[in-house]
């Protein structure tokens, strides 16, 4: 077990552990930290353990874990059940939950976002912000959307009530919120390209990231070994 200190490189520490011969990798943290270590586990074909210690714990909830019982999650390091789930990839970077573009991609970069995320997002929407000038995406009907306020691409689609019913369906869920009053468009696909004129500000599993266009997004079916408490 390694306790992180300020300035530690989480990816480097996970890679060092993998090279040292460990038989499982895991991390206690939020969705961004989970994705970092999961990418190393995938690269070395090691089982990955999620210990939900973040703010929202979206991935843990979709795995069926109880965020209020961290001790139970730790049992997966020494036993439990293993299965394979899908991961998403955008321009070579792994994601467990989703890639968010447009208003969210801009809002997440703002100071104070995490303390007032709903207020920050609403302010962007009511300002009429589209987030990223030049974003373009073609939907499953062949219609092209220009500068939509929101594009959300998830590792398997979200249900209407929130959360994902499956993490091994082998599909990306795509949701586009066009400028009002146009209706929301949602569909599924295995791969997708988002075009843009400039560097794209994105949220990947809740972390602010800059991506160079075009954004090539794909699902990697059954790519990650996940171990959960039995």
C-alpha cells in the first residue's frame, strides 16, 4: 500500500507497482484518480480494484459498490469476484465514465466549480454559452450539429434516471443538447469523431483536460479486469 503525498505522480507510482510484480492494482479516490490507475491496470492486464473515496463516486455506484462502506471495497484486494468491463478512449486516453464537451468542458475549468458546480453550469447555460466554438458532430441520422451547448459521450449509455445499467454492453452513449428549443438527441455507437476548429476544453471523468481535434472516441469492449468484493 502506498499513501500519496502532495506532488506525487499517481500514474508513475501505479506503473512502478505493476512492474514490481503486484498481482492487483487499486486506488482509493475519485473518478479521475480511478481512471488514472485503471489505465495502468489495463496496460499490464492486471485486475483493478475501485475504493470509492471521491465526491460523487459515479463509477463505484455503477459497479454496484457502496460508497459508505470503504472497508468492504478493500476485501476485493484479497478475494472477491472478477469480471471484465468496457472502457472508453478519447485520443488515446482512457475514461471510465464520460467525456463532456461544450458548457461543462468550459465550466469545469473555472475557479470554484467544484464548490458550486450546479450554479456554475447554470450560469454558462443562461449566458447562452456553447462552450467551444467550432464543435461539430454528426448523429446517427446523419444530421450535423454545430456548436451544441452540451455533448456527452459515455462508456455505455446512461439510463433516463441516471447511472448506467451496464458496463459491458460494448457501446458508447452519446447525448447532444442542441441550442433551445431543439430537442435533445441521444444514440449509441461504437466509435465517434468530434471535429473542432481549436483546442477543445473537455471534462474527462470529472477532470479538466485539453484535447487537440479531431476527437476520436471509441469503446474498448471487455478491456478492463475489475475485481469487486464477493
